[in-house]
């Protein structure tokens, strides 16, 4: 998978706020491309922000 696609996929996984996504995201913290690593860190932060509404919930 290309780095830009990984970056996008990690963002989507993080936006789910589903803790089950953690094992899918965490290995990308060690990715050789810096913006993929950053996307993984941000996605993990999103997972830990479970008390805030997901992006899709804001329009409800």
C-alpha cells in the first residue's frame, strides 16, 4: 500500500474511535515515512478520545 493511502486509511481507522482498531494502527508508529508515523499517532489519539463525538456524529 502506498504511503498516502496508508495515511488516509489510518485517519479513517482513528475516526472510528473503536479500540479494536488499536492493533491495526500501532505498528505504523514505526513506519519509515514520517507522515505515516504521524497519522498513526494521531489515529491512536483519536481512539483514546472516546468521550468526544466522532466526526460523523457532529451533524446529528
